[in-house]
C-alpha cells in the first residue's frame, strides 16, 4: 500500500548547517498492517511519519501510495491526504468550531458527502466513541482524552484507507491514555491500516503486526512484536528496551 | 458662558452630531471595511508567499506607513486633478483612509494569523483541505478573535483621523464646527463641542467593543 524508497530528510538549521534526520530509509507497508515505530527522541520517527503524508517534504527518495508516486512533482497531495488520516499529539481540533463542525468541515467542503450525510456519519462515529453528548460543544471544554477521541473520529469521517498516529497519547494524563488506546485497538480490529509512533510498548506488543526501531535517522531494526521485544538483535535496541520496559 | 452661547451650543450640537452620523461615521465604516479587506489580502499574500505580490504589498505598506495621511489626502484631492483624475472630497478621503487602514491593519492581521498554532493548519491539510480552505474556515476565524482588540483600536483611531478630511473640504464634524464658529466667533466652545462629539462616538464604539469581546469569549 505504501512503499518508501531511499527516503532522506535534511533540515536546515538557523546557522545554515544541514542536519540529516532520516537517512536512506526503505520500507513497505501492506494493506491492513499495523506498524508501530519506536525509538529515542530525535531518532527521526516522527519526521518519517510526517513524510508519509508530505507534511514534511523529503529531501530525497520516493514514496508510493497504491503505486502512485506521491513525491513526484504535480501530485495532488490534497487528494492523497483525503485517503490518509492523521492524529496528532496535540489533537489540533479546530478551536473555532464545535465538535460536530470539526467532523463535518472537510467531508462537506471537499464534497465527499453532503451536509446531511456528513452529520449522520459523524453522529454514528461519535456514538461509537461515546461522545455524542459533546457534539455541540467547543473543543476547549473537552478533556485531553475526549479531544483525542474526537480527533480520531474527525479523521475517520473522511473514510480514510489508512491512519497515521503521531504520539497520540503522549500529551494525555495517564488515566486518559486507556480510552484513546481502546479506540485505536477497535480501529485495528476493524482492519484499518495504521502507522503509529508511540511510547506505549504495551500497545505495540498487543496490536502491531510489525514494530520498527529508529535511531539517529536510520531504520535499525524491524520485526514482529514477539521477536522485537523478546530477541532484540542490536545492542542499541537492547539498551533502549531495557530503559523503557 | 452666557445664555446666548448655551443656546448656540444646543443648536449646534444637533448639527455636529448629524455631521458625525452622516459624514464621519459612514466614512469610517466605508474606509474600515475596504481597509480590512485590503489588510487580509496583504497579510495572506505574505503568509502564502505569493510570488511577486508578496514584495509589492511590502512596498505598499512601506509607502503608506511612511508618509503622512494629510499629504496623501492632498495628493489625491488637489494633485490628481492636474493629471485628469478627479474625486470628490468624500471619495478622496475614503480612498486614502482605506489604503491607510489596509497598510496598518495588515500587520495586525498578519501577526494574528501567525499566532494561530501551526498544528491547526496541518490538521486542515491532513483532512485534505487546501491552504485557502484552511485559512478561510479555521485559521482566519481564530486570528480575527486575536486581532479584535487591536482592530478595535484602529477603528477608534480612524474615527478621529476622519477629521483630517476637513483639509480636503469635506464637511464633517470639525468643518461644521469651524463654519458655525466663523459666524459667531465662539471658537473655544464650538471646538470643545466638536471634541465632545468625537468623545461620544468613540465611547459608543468602546462599549460595542467590550460587548462583542464578551460575546466572542462565550463561544469558546
């Protein structure tokens, strides 16, 4: 479904120097897979995720989505992003809109559905995450866990074929992590293709089809959750796991 | 202050107020509306980094901010006719004041738009919305809330700036007071009264501002 070829990303620092955050990364993601990416901060995992929907423009390399090269010049990236939802660490709900308006804005403006269909779809999804009573409130009055569940639902309203999660539970109070992970697990069970950057090793172990370890911009190790956690091959991953587990 | 002056002031109060309501206030509203549209276009041209245009608007802001409004008024009203372009007093004043509001408020609007967290626009992108759709439905409405107090400042400033249109023969509040005083020689009282009219209009605007801000706050 997604094919990443030789992905490289450099940032230009304020002093004009370049730093390489991703170096020659190759990876294939099949439909229905749940990929969890872990690694220390500054390892490039978030940048990798943000390259997949071109929030970050790769410096070099190619990304294919269903055979189409989305890194090619002239690709309608908005069309691609409609098929690829994303959930952020900081939720990024639209603060000036009610929950219902948050959910229906894109589907209606992009003519994916009409107003009535969008509201029906949003209502059904809100019911599924037990937040229908919040339909008409503004995001400021929601808890972090509620915001994140709404953010997931907002992406789902566009009927995406895959979902990207950028540390979705890192900004949450500990007691709210569970409610968000539950929604993500539900989504995984429904067969959604997911790419998740997270520090939740329990989630990785339970849900992932593959776990990726990134360090200093390099995809260092990739394996099934069992092998990844029980028999880490590299010294770097062994050290990392001994600290986080 | 004798009875004659009191009677004169009572009579002139109505005339000054009417000049305010019929000339100064419409000029303010017309200039501010047009100016705000310019301000948004100028701010967005810079934020969206529209080629060429983003540099042109900087030149526009530079020229307008660095020349006195009264000079601009003289150029438009007294200068342009010599090359065959004639505007009446009101249109001249409207033109100059719109351009002025556009230049000054573009900075306010630009700062307000840039104060909206970048994640809001990224979330728009991730839903498949374009830059302009995101601006229109998400970023600008939030920026307006931030920009509201400084923009209110600008509109109140503009009410007082309309007195400059006196210099291009527009019969607004100040000119009306001047005309009455020229007949009666009560300059002190008439100019004081003109000041009072500005005070009243601006006070009303101040009340509207705080009410509107409270209403915006409730929508969070």
